[in-house]
């Protein structure tokens, strides 16, 4: 794997995750109270033995760049690196990336500077644990020119994913991106033969979805990207390669989620607090890496914590926390009750960066975190929010979509944007 190069696509707008992506790119969004989504594919690369990693960025990338630079630094005794490639102007090209394949095409002179046996292309916003060496081994042994990671999904998920058909030996024969026509979806119903051939089980009435994980032979990738009109892998490059190139499917049946929507993000986070979560953060020999912070242990005083995660540096006093994630440096005041809440925490402690007015005197605003005697249900509270005392944030399952100055509602889930101030006594 030392001769494999990974390219992680981290430049999308992430509009389906608004307002969490109003000030940051989607891969920079926090997860499980301490990680960022970009940590998942980078950690999978490191654990798989892939040590040459390029990350392509574009929209609202400052936060993502800062996190990567503060987290991933290999020592001088290894050839590994995690390198950031932002959209750049050149004498030949002055536009931003127009799509996934256009981003890879625009950076080929950098990503192919190092000789590689294979190129692995990954999405920066999916949640899974995968050993890429198994997929690369399958790619090599099958003599593939392109290998697609595929995952079985139910019919109700097919409209937001790319679907493919594959023979029992894994040869891909057809690909369609996000089909809406029921007749087209029916045509892509999966046969168990592919999974049986690879030693895995498949339920009835499943469809093969592309995971956004590709293995390319370097010269094949370069050849396919010659046409600058092809800007997206799923819509153009992959469908047109089928029939012209040997395209194989590598089946994956462990946990995998596209958490690019608020409800998917919310459910994937809160599943972590269950007794037997589908996605296990505590698996030995396969850690997920993130920025190391010198923070004190969490302090929990006179409180009741039920089925929750509390990240380091948090302070909880006299509160009841149920089915909730309290993120890094999270603060919850006395008498407050949180249920089904993702509290993302804070980038600093109160007093380190006090808000000030024009006269340079501190403003009269609530302190960082959740104040006293608050009741909050089914809510995502983004970083550095200030929730005053006696605040009520109710669940709104009847509201599908709402956008306000201090809160958003998506799929019945209330979101308090980053840095928002909610005055004491407010009811939302």
C-alpha cells in the first residue's frame, strides 16, 4: 500500500447540511463531539497503510485547512504526508472546480507527481470503517482498470445514490446516477450472486449503490479525464467507462452511511450513545484520529447522565442529560435538562475570548454553553453558542423546513447555528 495514492474530495458546498455548513465545508463539520467528518477517510487511509494522501478543497475551506494542519503531521522517518490542494488559478485554467472529476483533473500534476501503482479516490463526508487494502487487493487480482466500492441499499434510498449492475464475477455492466424513474430502479435490483462470490450475504430486494470510493489505474484515470466536458465521476466518467474499460465492483457490507443531510447526521450521531451502536468507535486496532488537545477531564457534579457521550474538557453541574452528546469543552448549567441533543461544544473556554463592544468592554451576553434551568429537546447546538438561563427549545416534529435568525428547523430537528446567542427566558 506504500505505492498507493489517495485523493479525498473535500470541496463540496454541503447545502443539505445547512446551517452546519454556513461557515465551514461539509468535511469540517463536527462528529461525535470531538471529530470532524474528514477524520474518517484520513484515518481509514492511515490504518490501511495508505500514507500519501491529498485532500482537494474549495468552499469555506479555512476551518478544514486549519484542522488538517493541526492534526496530521508525519515524522521525518516516514514517507507519508497529508497534503491540501485548494482550487487554484493557472495560465490554462481560471475557474473553480466544476465537479468531482474536474477537481481531480485540475490537480493531476500534483497528485501524480509521486509514482503510484493505484489511485484511490474517496469522499470526505461518509461514515464507515474500511480497510482499503482489501479493495486494492481485489482490484489487482481481478485485473481491473477501475474498481467501485458498492454497498447494498433498500429501495427508499436509491434516488439519492448512484446504482449499478454487476455480474457474479464483479464485472460492472451498467451505472445510473440518482435514478427517479421506478422502472429504471427496478432494472437495477441486485442479484445475491455478486456478494456470494465474494463471501458475503445479501438480503432480498436490495440495490447496489456506489459508495463514492474508486480505485483507478493511474494511466486509465489520466486518459478518462482528457475530456474537460466531463466534470463528474458519477454522472459522466464512470458510466462512459463501462464497456470501454474493465470496471469491477467490490462489495462492502459493514456499516456505511452518507450523512450529508441533517436527519442522517442527527441519527448517526445519536446512535453512538446506544448500548450496541451500529458504528462502534471503540474498536481496537483501528482508531479514528483527530486533533490532540491538552484538556482536563470532564467535570460532572450532582448530575444524572443517561445513555450519553461526554467529551473531554466539559463541565456539567446539577443537570440531567439523556441520549445526548456533550461535545468538547461543553458546558451545561444547574437545573438544565437535555434530551436527544447534539451539543457540539466550544472552541475555547469562557474568558479566553470574551465578546466585547465598541467601547472594548464585555457585552452583557450569556456565557458559553447552556445556562441554568433550560429544557432542550431534539436539537443540534453548533459550536460556541450561548444559551441563557430558563431557555426552552422544544421538539417540532410537525415542522419540515424553517429558517430563522436564531434557529433553523430541518426534518423536525432544531438547529442553533454556530455562535448564536439565545437570551435568557426565550422559548423556541
